[in-house]
């Protein structure tokens, strides 16, 4: 499984990388949506994208919009997470996340969710 993790929180990135790498997943890290798009341009072959919503330079909502508009990436499941109001984002995000979860997050639960979403793209 190949995973793109996008967050401006270094601790979250470290924890998620370690969890995914324990299961032999390939993890690519980006600190914001702009970096994530650069990674997707280099190689769009990801099975799932996990992204924070609130980040500098380019937030998760703009990243989601860009991913879903591009025919090379629009089939990749995007899981969003936020410390903000999840219901608000579900109702007001122009392009819906495949899944949206609140922070604080259980990292193992997020891993299992990502694995399930990636499984649908692997089959």
C-alpha cells in the first residue's frame, strides 16, 4: 500500500509514518497541500491520501478539490481529519471527502480506516 500523509504537525506525521511502515506500507510525507500536489505530480500512484484540513500555504479542502479534479488522481480515496467542526466541513466543503474524522484521532483507527479505503483501490 502506498500512502500520502499531509499534515503540518510533525508529531502526527511521525506517528502515522511509523504505524504504516510497520505494515510495510510506503509512506510519503507532505507538510501542506502544495507539497502534496508536488508529490502527486511526481507519481500519482497512491492508494490513499490522509490530510489535515487546516494547514498553511494550501489547506486540505483545496488539496481535495485539486485531487478530485485531476483524472490521474481523482480515484484516490481522501481521508480528511480536523480539530474543527466536522459537521460544518461535511456540509460546506464543495467536494466531499471520502471520509472525514475529528481530532484528536486514534492513529490506529485512522490506519485501519485508510487500509480499508486503500483496499477498495487495490481490488
